[in-house]
C-alpha cells in the first residue's frame, strides 16, 4: 500500500490509525540472506528498489523479483541482466526482457505520471544499448519518451531535422561516444536540462569513453550535467526526477 492510499483509507474510515501505523512500520527492509530488500524506498524516494543484475546469480535475481512481486510491485526494473537470468525469471514471473540494453522489467505496465516528455538522443547507432537502457528505465519510472537516434555531429543536418521534439522536451538525455560533441550541440539549442551520457564507443584514443566523458565535463553549454560512462540508468533516474518535480509548497 502506498502512503497516500494508507492515509486515504484512514480518512475514509476503512483503516484505523493503529492499523495504518503498523503498515507504515512493517518491514522497512526484508533480509533475504544474500540481500536486504529495501521495501520503504518508494516511500522515501518515490521509486522502488532497482535490481542491479550484473553481479548477481540468476537465482538471486529471481528471489528478489519474486519477493517484490509478492509485495504487489509493478515495473520491477532489473538492469544489466544476463540472458540466462532472463530465461530463469521468465519461468516464474511475467518478464519483459530487452537483450540489447539488458533491461528486464517484471509486471511491466505503461504509466505516464510525469510533467512532460523526455527525449533520448544519440550520436550513433552504436550508442543504442545505452540509449535503450535509459529509455526503458524512463518508461518503467512513468515517463513518456521520444527516441531520436543516430543524429551525431558528423551529419549535423540529421539533428537539425529533429529540433521540434527536442526543443519541446522537458528533459533531454544526450548519449554519445567518440568525442562526445553531441551534448554540447544539444545543450546550446534547448532551454531545459540536458543530461549527457558518454559511451565507451570509439577508437583507441577514445580510451573506452574517457575522451567523451572529459569533453562533456568541459562543455561550454550551460545547463548540461554529466553521468558516468555508459550509465544510461543513472541518467534516466535523474531525468525522471526532474520530470516529476513538484514545488515543496505545492
């Protein structure tokens, strides 16, 4: 039960004050032995715990996802999920899996709770795994997403042909490898936050994304922030929070 639902139940008389207090206190986390599932994260942060799948066994991922499913969670997000883990989880739960981004979503639902649209724009097709990690995360967190891929600075006319949706966005995520110039170009065109994601795409002197990272950190386009190399998930969480912001005083 979400906090607002509990409060409404108390207001409507279907839940006593004592019952509501118990629900709010109950199991702030659950000890699964190998992991401690943070069941109050959605109350504190507005989003439930996300399962980082890269270093977990398929069985560990399944156990965590099953417990979240038992608690009524929807859009259970699993990042960096290996195909063998997806195969196991699919036998027990309703799993959507995208092998390109390695994103898994259990009990996937379409929700639009944001204040506007978010655009994910990429320099090249090779950046798509990171782009899709961002885009699918955004959708799981309740955002409407526009994907504009392969519009890097090597063919600037491709970007300029897509200015309308980019300039209408509430937040833009700019994903690029090589020299990472796309973020600066986009940052110089829009009046909304730009979150730059350097990727490890590039030849030898790109140093597996370090060149793009440094270029983006040194961008002269104001209003551009940067996350770590290949961190589409981190960019998506930040963009989602911006897109869901409400004034503290209403």
